[in-house]
C-alpha cells in the first residue's frame, strides 16, 4: 500500500526557523531535533526500484550507517538494514527480509550509484490524546552532487502514521493555506538528478517509440531501428565491464530485434543497401552468443543442480569452476570485439544509413505506404505462418519443426511489439499475453534441448583439458538426462498450449486486429 | 515473510510482553512488522497506544465486509503496525465456526499482510479454540513462554498433545522460559532439567523484571524505556536466537 503523505517546496526566502515556529505554535508538535545525513542513492541500470516507486540509499549520520528503502513520492521510510554497506547484488546481503524484498525487485541486476544528497533535517512529530505519534513532519535542506555540491530546494514533508490520515491532512491544509507552500512537483531524488543533468528512467529495455498509423512505413521503421541501435550502444559498456548479466542480455535482444526487423521489413528498404547490415548483425549475434550461454548456465546453476539428488550435487562443483573459467575467456574475447573497428563502424554506418538512407529506398515497394497497412500485412502473414505450421505439428512430428515454430512465434511477437502503439492497447495486450504463453512452452522445449546438448559439449571440453572425476561426469550426464525428461514434458504439453492459443476467441481477435483489408468500424 | 504467534493456553505468562518486545526489535532493525492483537482484552493494542476497536468488529473483518487495509494502525515506531483488538473477538470463534472454512478465512485476511510485511506477530488469547487451531495452521513458528513451574510444564505437554491429536506435529515449537526468578529453587531446577528432555527449547530466557511490568505504565517496549536493562538484553538475545532458528540473518 502506498504511503499517505505530502511534500511541499519551501521558497528560498522563507527561513526554516520561522516556519518551524509557526508550526510549533499551531500544532502540539514534539521537536525531535535536527539530523544531518549523507545519502547515496542507488538503483539498477534500468531503474527497477524507481519504477516501483521506491528509492534505495546508503544513509550515514555521525554515528550510524544503514541501507534504507523509501517511498519515492513521500520519502517515508519503508525498510532498512543496519550497519551494512550497499551491496552490488542482492545476494550479497545477509539472508533476511531486506534481502528477500530487494531481490524480488532487482533480481540479477547490479546496484549502481546514481547520486549523492546531503540533507539537514528538522524532525517533528504530532501526537494524539493517547500520546501516540500520528504524523511525522520533516523540514529538509538538501544539496546534491558527488564532488561539488549544488544546493537543492528546501522541502516540507508530512507523512501520516497509518490509519490516522486526519492529522496529516490538517497539517497539509495549514501548509497550503497559512504557510502558502506549493506542493512539490518532483521527488528529492528527481531534483538531485536534474541538478547534474540526469533524469530517472533514462533507460528501459522496452523503449516506446511514438508511431502514427498513417505515416510512411519507412519512417516508422527507421525510428524503431534507431531506437534499437541506441539500446545496443548504451549496453556496450556494462557488457564489457560485466557489471551484471542483463547488459549483454538486453544488447542481444536488441540485436535480435534489429535482425528480425531487417528480415521482416526488408520491403521498405533497398535490398542491396541493406545486405551488408544483415550480415554484420548476424556476426554480432554470433559473437555475443557464447558469453550469454555461459551467463545463463551460471545464473541457473543452483536451480539446475537441484534436479540432482543432494548427494550428487557436490560433484558438479568442478564443472561450475570450469564454466566460470570459460566465462572469463569468452568475456575477454567479447570485450575485445566490442571495441573493434568492425563493431564500431557497423554501428556508426548503420546509424548513418538510418538517418540518411539516400534516395534509393524510394523505389522499395513498401517504403511510402502507410504504416498501418504494412504492419497489418506483415503481422497477418507472420500469424498465418505460425498458425498453419502449429496446426501441422502432431505428436510424432520431428523436433526440428517444433524448434522452427519457436522462431515463427518470435517473429510474430517482435512485429507485434514494434508496432504495438498503433493498435488498441487492451486488445493487443490480451493477444500478446496469449502468444507469450505459447512462446513460454516453445522456449522451454528449446532451452532444455539446447542446455542438455551444451552440457555434454562442455563436459567433453572439460575432459580435453585434463582428467575429470567420474563422479563429475556422471553428475553432468544425470543433469542432461534430467533436462531431456523436462523437454519431453514440455513437448507433451505443447498440444494443449497450442490449442489454447488457437482457440476461437484468439482467432477472432487476431482477425479483428490484423487482417488486412477489413472494413473499418 | 514469517508469521510468528505467541501462544500458551495458560494466561499471564508473558505472551503479550513477548509479542510487543520482539515485534519492536524486528521493526527497529528495519523490517516491516505488524502485530495482530487477537485477544479481546486488547493488551497489545494498549501497549501500542491504540484503541482496541475495529469498525464493524471481528465479524465485518472475517466476513470480508471490511478490508484489513482499512483497520491497520501505525504506531509510534516507524515500521511497526498494529491490527488492533476488538472486544468482539471474544465471539471470533463463533464467527469462525459460522463460516464454513475458518482456516481459509484467516488465510484470506493474512494475504495482504503477507505481501506487505516481513514479520507478522499474532498475539493470541490464552485458550484452545477454533481461533488458536487456525493460528497453528498458518504460523511458521509458535513462540511459547513458559514459567518454570511444574504446572506450566504440564500445560506445555497439553499443547504438544493437542497438536499431535490434530496432526499438526510439523508446527515449529519454540518454547522458552519467561518470568524467570533465579532466587526460586523450583525455577532453577526446572531450567536445568527441561532442556535435556526437550532439546528444541530455546536457550534464551526472560527474567522476571520490573522493567517489563513498566511497559503498562510507559506504554512502550522495554528496549524503548529501558534500553540498557537486563530485560531488554534478554529480549534481544531471544530475538537473535529465534531468527537463527528461522534461518535468517
Ligand atoms: N518478564 C516479566 N517480568 C515481570 N513482569 C512480567 C514479565 N512478563 C510479563 N509480565 C507482566 O505480567 C503480566 C502478564 O503478562 P502478559 O500480558 O505479557 O502475559 P500474557 O500471557 O499475554 O497474559 P494473558 O494470558 O492475559 O494474555 C503483565 O502485567 C506483565 O506486565
Ligand atoms: Mg496477552
């Protein structure tokens, strides 16, 4: 539940003391004194905490140091953990509620410092007849910045104690009517970020691009591709430094989306112009693969190991060490690729091309057609392929076909995500949901297969480097078989999952949303 | 999220004092904590300076007419909230028995609390009833204060027997000695004997101390009005031991 509270800005001309005296004269407030603090704010690269309406800070006073999670809007404290330094990953914290909560929000992402704020806070409390605190009032002076400090606005913060909204409301009314304070339009964190030219949520792995259904298709497509190029680029540094595993993941997803877009919307471009990029992005997809595969293994290692009986798990440790060693090697190689001229010229030429495609594209068949028309056609086509090939899969059909179906599902999904903005929000949301469930099943089927395969390959690689304990080899083989079993289950479930996807209501929805040439309502 | 109940079918053994002091400790360490005062007498609510009253009473709450969210009260301590008692809780059994599935009702009530809080302390009334039986089914552990007397050992055995009879042997029991007076021969005797018979017994104990009694006058946790006292230290030790039993920190 969100906190009930208010934040006001105090004009620079209003002295804090006068304000405090006026409050103390009007309300029976307890003065809890003043508190100077240094507060270093942290969040993940993709602002997961901010996105949940929270802030996380390492807060130091003269005597204490703690990690505090607050409500972004009111600044009310939600949770804290004492005598700890900010961890890089949630799992570095001692087991307990704080870690559980943090992990559920940031998952595998690293915490990065975003800004530092020094505050000097006057703390007041309002009590009721039972002598119970029912509202907390803070007057806060703040300055932001790591090295040279920049003064921020003064704030008055009023937070209701839960179940006691009235006293806080009265305080807020007094602040508005008698102290003539304006409500704060942003949070302390936002203001601090702005003071050094940043904004929160400047990165999201699912960036939205504004689209107009009537604009020429090539313009929209180029904008989307530029956005994807940006996503690739902002993830390069974090990938090279291996800050956490999500940079590479997001980078790879952006590459795959780019490739899918190039393939499925080639009709808005000149083919010859596009060809070198198609090849180069395939190369980029290839060189980023090995590292990601190892990331996936290492992240899932404990879960995977849980397939085995506890007695066999210890035998896997040399295998973990081997994977870690391989990861270091692959990481170094990848890092070099990402600074290579080949990569850099790919990205700069690609950007150039997207911004100034030259006159050639004008002869491309779909370039100047309306976006909605082209999108409908492409999506409808991708949908029909998926539907027909899906229906053709019987319990005896070869696995390779099921794997190919996964690609078709992904193609459709990407198209729908690219052009989501031009379709009715709710309906496309429902349809994406249905497709997601199918993809989950196909993804499982594929992943178990690939993982089992890779396990055996890794084991072979490990054996080449030196003698491997039999126990370890047996454990790896048992793991691969366990995965094989899971893969069979996924295959069994496929038919039901596909029937669900292909049910009457979803078919009608697909027709309504995408079928080209349908009548306008 | 963990649910802990202070329970004993014997009255006046320190259940409420324990619930309040441990909840206060959990909150002061930064965990979001709530005490659900399930005793119609409302002692826990009193300590937390909140009127023991719920609009519509326990009936409205159990029947889903009122959301838990609307009746939760904050306290003087950041991070420590209270679900107050209500005099109608004395009929809670009846209301629960009325409803087809008492356990489901309570679980439904607890659902939003689980999502929000790290620790939920249930301060139970001293009885064996539908309410307490339901509590046994939802808790992670039962904290059982025992005064080291022969009589209270018998009540402990009764609790164990009851849980056996109801097929609830899996409930984690964390008994500990409460209101210990080391000058009393019987206390020290029992305290050396029982942990041998009952290895699950917590090693920390709470002494008989006027600072605990003062909670009623000061209306605050011992750690607040007597931070450096023996009793405050005893609660801190008890809390760390409980946490390590629950495999946290
Ligand atoms: N360790 C202690 N030392 C001294 N007095 C104590 C101690 N623990 C509790 N008391 C006092 O004993 C009385 C009963 O304690 P408390 O209310 O905690 O027990 P209870 O088991 O919850 O009782 P009830 O069964 O009535 O709910 C209270 O007046 C309390 O102040
Ligand atoms: Mg009690």
